[in-house]
C-alpha cells in the first residue's frame, strides 16, 4: 500500500471504500474499493478531508480488509443465515427464516480476543424474524496478516459459529387445572394468553383439557394428552408449594423426568420443565404467566419450540439477567430481562 496526494491520484485505483458523512443526509461510501479516480472526483475527495489516498500494493502474507471479512463470514454462516455483500470492509448476516438464533459464544469470544478482529452478534438463544440482522464482522486495519485469520479459523473449529434453528414443534395441549375453573367459579383467563404466546412460534393448540384439583385427575389428563401425540403439553396453575397445588406432583406421576422445578427468574420462579422418554416436553406454568408481560416462560419457549432440549444448567445461568424491572411500559424482548 502506498500513499499518494489526491491531486496526483487521477487514474489510480482505490484499495478501500471512502466514507462520506453529511449530518442528517448520509453516512456511507462515496467511493467504493476499485473506483478509478477521475479529475472530477478531486474536489469531493478534498471536501471529505482526503488530502491523500492509499493505493494497495498486494504483498504475500497480507490480506485486504474485504478479503479478511470474507474469511470471517465463512466461519460464522450456518444454516438459514444470509449475508450481505462486503462494504467498507464489513459483512452483515441476516435471518432467512423465523427461528432461534444460536451462537457458539465461547468460540466467538476466543476469536474476538485476537488483535484486530471483531465479530459482533445479537444475544444467542433469542427468537428472530426473517430479515432480522444477526451479526456483523470486519477487521480493524486496512490490511492484516493472513496468519491472524488462520488463528481465527483455528479457534472457530469446524462447526459454524452461528446458525438459525427453525421452530419444529407445531402442536400443543393445554391442561387447565383447579376446581375454581372446572366448576365455573371463575372464568379461564389463562388459556387465551398461552394460545397467543404459542401462536407467535407457529404452535397450534390441538387440545384443551380442563380438570379439577387432585394429582390423579391431572396425571390422567396429562396421559390423555400424551396419547394424542401433541408436540408440547402445558399445565396451567397449581404450581406453588401449597398443599392443594398438585400440578408438580401430577407431572412427576405421569412419568416425566423433571429437569427443573423452580428457576432463578422473577416473575416465574415456580416454573417447571420436564421431558418424557420420547423427548416430548411438559411444562408447569405458574400464575404470573397469565398477567405479567414477560416471564421465564417467554425465555424458555423459543428454545423449546426450536426443539432445543433444556438442562438444569440452562436455568441456573438465567439468574444473571433474570430479574424483570417491571418497567411502566414493557419493551420485552428489547431489554436486559432474559439476556444471559
């Protein structure tokens, strides 16, 4: 790369994009890499503060920023992810479908510890819509030693750093517990909330069962739902430690392996998740899901809908970011809540 005065640069080829910023009007490349400088360009370049330009003289072992960005993008792009072209040394990634964004965070962190390399993404394990921006990457210098990209490739490993998991669960059964609903003492206002939340992930409620109190009754309803082969079973209510709250015991009696009863999240501490031998998930939803805008259910549902089997550790780490601040106007998921 060599430096030339702009007034002597006519006929030279730019080796990088030149950005122009006009407040309130534009911020972007006025001249692209590869542009041949003409006499008419000189006044614009000078107005942009470019008294000198740089012409890149390719040397062995060095990569231009655009080439480096291409190498970084190839490490990141997994299934269902699209990319932009390279502009000003940067490439952006976008969601091709609705789904769960998954990033291999530990590997990503190792790459970002390398001097001169930056890869930024949205939080892992968050739901996205088709077209949403997922990540961006570039190198800091205009040219970078190729060995740095080789280090990044070694840290990344064989699997792509990022992928977008489609929602695979399509049907659900809701089991409403409690004599107060079964006997008509109160209106069921819980089920409509769950139906709306499931619909956001393409899950249709195939069956709704209302059962009274009692472990045996609830367990029988769960077993009935199991026979219908629904993708997901959700039990509403009866999740506290009160003696007459039977839902956790009924889920256990139905044969589920309990992954977690209780989560370090407020609201939603009494949440329960279990799995059966065939991989079907069963959830026990505490009452807060009915009235709070965002709870642990909203944190777990995208993963479950995408077929990601959750573990005890997945819930343990939710404590960091698991406190809802009860803002007067809820902006979830554009807030700190649930961001591990």
